[in-house]
């Protein structure tokens, strides 16, 4: 009889806890009643004997307490989860959350970290980034210091000050070890590669490779990026050189054909028929391009803009030659056409050597167009 | 448009020196039964047929495993697939060492199994080799430690856990990371991966567009390389995005159930249906793919929570793509018919939450309507937002990663900006919560 009564009582209490849990879950669904939900979950967690809802209730209490910014209360709840549960996944999640929340002493630093990063993404980032630098310098033991330094470096790079980003990362790398150092080092290599500081990128990769637990595959991948950037930098310099030479050659020939700089200028002011033909065509092409991929549209704008200038100069050269010599020979025309193609080719390369467009073009040439 | 600039580009390629094509490589795809798993692995055109590995196979110059990431083809309660590549592309030994337990030292990984490998084409003449190890017959809700590689060249030890058995443990909670559109924004992607890792998800749902062009292996290296700390511990399920372009490198590097395009699975109290809305033949959206979706919805009628994941949003406030009228016409009636709780998409690079909708009518609560979320903020350049559209509950042009929590009583989606702040702290409408 006693056993029967005890079993009945146990069954009744379990049903009651299940109902309490469901009621608390309902409260948690409404932002206005989240504090009440936390209290309800804590009560279920505190009740003894423990039930199958005890660990889940503490986990819920922790999650909701973190949501409303009561970090100490959240920490306590997750510690209860660790103390009470044998569910490996719940334990893992509680451990990860406690690691994320860190000790109470970092609460203020973390709030400042998150607040200033948010600020740096909204308006003028400089004040926020400077405040973050101050925070990182004053809190060298902050557990999330690597992410803090990364946020600062990326912020300065986005603001156009890649040099400052690299300088800060270099200093941070020197102060860190292990995974933090690798994370910062990889970021340094990427930013340096993007900024053309290829020797600096290589030096940091060499430094990281010397570590006994170095991620060799990631380092090899980054070295490949550096090599590609170096190769493209040489080609870019060659293209700029070609543009400069061709521009100089055009100015020299035009001056010789017209006899004076003043006449050269006059000749250039009047649009030749080539330019008159190309300008509306280029305008239509740019307008159409603007409705598609913005990266391609920007490149096309540059290419067609340069094309109009080259056509203008080329037309002026032909016109000056015709005025002075009466006719344009086939050899002269062919030579100029080759030089014009060279100029357009150089400018085209310079236009697409940005925004990873060169990669896109390579793949399109090899494999055909893809979707937007 | 790209055709216009082709003529200017001939001779401007700086591809480097790709290795010569291997005459023994055939790219017609193939199929192999995985011993002990009851399913097969199928490779597509662009990849060779998979072959089972032997422990005495060829070792290349540097067999160090890299880009380790998890997926599954079978039941996530009892199976997992570890995938990786090696520094060289020649190593043909694929082995996994594992044991039940959390963070075990390597010497305690007492069970071993052979995997399989196959090669695939990406850009140029380069050929890459993918390794897979399939573990089946695992215990539901259990934690395992594992490492992959070849004798003498194993990866670090990672830990994963299988999906819970909700019959044995009905109070279980699952947490999914939800994210999409990383393409070409890999710094942000890495930042968000760190943020998700701190929330210790059971599974990652990726809504598509991992890379800018699915054929470019370098981009996949960035995508998987930056996320390895998370993806070596947490399986990821992909929806195909238009930028994956149905390419061989995509299908070769992601182990997914069924035909890898349209499939469904149960994880905890949630049934997730995945659909490809950018098939090679677009007519399939109204045909075979729609039928596959209906079949999966039909099979999952009794699921506590029903979630659909695909790429192009049916409802969106973004200025770039916006709502897909085509999918509204062909998929939305089915979504309404089966009362799907939540639809996840990307494609538009922002974070959005719709009002509960049934057809084009806004519902008073999400008890009678489906909520459509856009979670395309994993790193690709952000898009603008059109204000005050009738379907929109919240929209923000921000990078973000979300968590989707599910218990038998609750389904809740919450998004976080890269700085860790919750978007719902700005506006409670940005949080999806549904209770039963």
C-alpha cells in the first residue's frame, strides 16, 4: 500500500514538473515574461529530488539570463548544468558557454569589446577603433584578445589604413603564442598580401612555419596566395609601364605631326570620328553593365573609359598624319592598330586586376559563364 | 557582359603551372556501396568513381590531412562522414581512428576503419583528391573522438556527437547554426564561424553560396580552411546555391543524404527538408524537385517541427534580388499545404524575418502561418533593404550567423552580428519563437 501511494505521489509530482516546465517554456517565448521564465526554470532546477527536467531547466535558465544580460546568474545556471547532468552534449554546450562568458572579471571588458566593435561598424569607425586599441593594450590577459586584435586590424584595413592594421597585428603576434598567434599571423599574411606587402607576409609565414604545431597546409595555401600576388604585381607593373610608354609615344608623334604643343592641344580638343562613334556605344554598354554584377560593371566602366581615350588619341594621330602627309599608309595604320590593341590590353588587365575579377575572368574563359 | 571583355583577355591569364592531366583519370563519376552503412556514395560528372581505401595504398609526398569537415549521408543518429584532403594529391589511404568519449588522447582511439577516396576536376587541369570515412552503427546522442589520415599522418583528435534519440530522451534540445552566403567574404566568415563555435551547435545548416564560383578550388580551400575548427567537430548540411553552379568540386566535397540536392532528415525534434532551387534544368523547380519536396513533406507529416532550407528567398526585402515570384508560384502553395514552420534561405546578403504568412496573407500569429527567414550574411558584400514591405517583420543589412534551437515545445531562431550582439536586442521582431 505504501509503495502504491509512493508511486502515485512520484507520478503526480513528475506530471506537475512536466507541466511547470511547459509553462516556463511558454513564458520564455514572450520577451516580456522572460524574467518570470528564468525564475520558473530556476525553481524546477532547484527542486529535489532531481528529475529528468532538472538539467534542461538550468540550461534554459542560463540561456535566458544571458539574453537579458544577467551574466552572473547565467554562469551560476550553467555551473549547475555541469554539476548535475550526465548528458555529454548538454555538458559540452554548458562548457562552451561558460568559456564564452569567461570569468566575472571580464564582463565589463567584454561589454566594452562588443560595444565598440558594434560602434566601429555603424558610423565613423576611427574613434571606436582607437578605443578598442586602448582596451586591448590595457587588458593584455583578456581571454578573447585575439578576436579583439583581429577586429581592430580589420577595422583599420576597411578604413583604408592597412599599414596601421599590419603594425598592430605585428605587435600583437609578438605578444601571443599558440593558436592565438597563428590566427593573428594568418590575418597579418592576408592583409599584407592584399596590401602588396608581400615580403612582410612571407616573413610572418616563415615565423609561423617554425612553430612545432604549425598548420602547414594553411601556411602553404597562404604562400600560394603570396606567390600569385607577386606574379600579378609584376604583370601590373609591366602594364603600367606599357601604358606610360604608349602614352609618351603618342604625345611625341602627335607633337611631331602637328609641329607645336599648341596645335597638338587643339587637335585633341576636337573629337575624332572614332570617338564620336564609340562614346554612345560605350555609354549603352556601361548602362547595361550597371544593371548586373557591380564588380564587372566597374571594370567595364574603366575599360570603356580608357577605350574612348585611346580611340580619341588614336583618331587625333590619324587625323594629324593625314593632314601632314595626305594619306595613311597600310604599314602606318597597322602599326598604330597594334599599339592601340596593346594599350587597350594593358588597361583592360589593370581594370580587372581588382576585386578578384581576374580569377572570375580566368574561370569564365576556361569554363564558360556562370550564374550571377 | 563577360563575353565583351573576353577578347581583351587572351594572353592575360596568369594561371601558373597546373599539373599535367592524369591520363588514368576518368571524370564520368560513379557509385560505390559503403560497407556496413546501407547506402552508397555517388560521384558526379567531373569526378571519378569512388574507390575503397586500403591501409597499404599509395602515400604521397605529404599525406598530412587538411580541411577536415563532417557531414552525413545516413541517419545522423547513427552515422557520420568525415571528409578531408591531404597536402599532396596522391595519397590514396583514407583511414579513421575513433572511440566513444570526449577529447580522448590519440592512443585511446582503439577502433579503426578504412574510408574511400576519389579525384575530381576543378579549374584548369588540376585534379584534386577527396577522402571520406564513413562511420555507421554509432550510438545515438553519444560523443566520439576521432582522427583521420593515414598511418603516421593523422589529423589532430577532434570530437563529434551523433543526433539524439528523441524517443529515449524526449526532453533533448538541439541547436543548429544557420548561415549562408560566405562567398568572397572569408574574413567575416571566419569571424562568424568563431561566433557559432562558441555556441556549440549540433549541426550547421548552410543556405548556399559558400564560394563565388563553385569550380574554383582555391575558394573552397578558403571556405573550408577558415571553418575547420568548427566543421571538424560539427557536421554541416548544405543547400545548393546558384554560385555553386552544380560544379563537381561542390558535390565532391560535401557528403549529403540522397541525391545531395533534394533530401530530408530528422535531427532531434526537427525535420529539415533541403531543396535545390537553382538546378541545371530550371524547369525541375516546378517538376521533379517540387515532387521531391512534396514527398519529403509527406514523409515528415508527424514531425514536431518542420523546417525547409533552400537558397533563393521566397520572401525578401533586399534591394538586390528580393522575393522570388517563381518560387512563390511553385513552392509556396506546398509550404502552406504542409504548414511548414520556418523556411530558411540566403541569396540576399542581409538578415530578414518575415511576418507569419499563408499565401500572401499576413497571419496574426505564427501558429497559422509560415515564417520566412533570410540568413545570407556570412561574408558576401551586403545588400540594401527596401523598407515597409507588407511581408517583412524585420530586415537589417548586416553580416550575421543564427542559431536555431529546438525542443519538443520550442523552436527559436536568433541571429547574431559579428560582434556577438543579438539582433533581437535591437528589435524583438527579429527573433522567431514558436511554442507548442
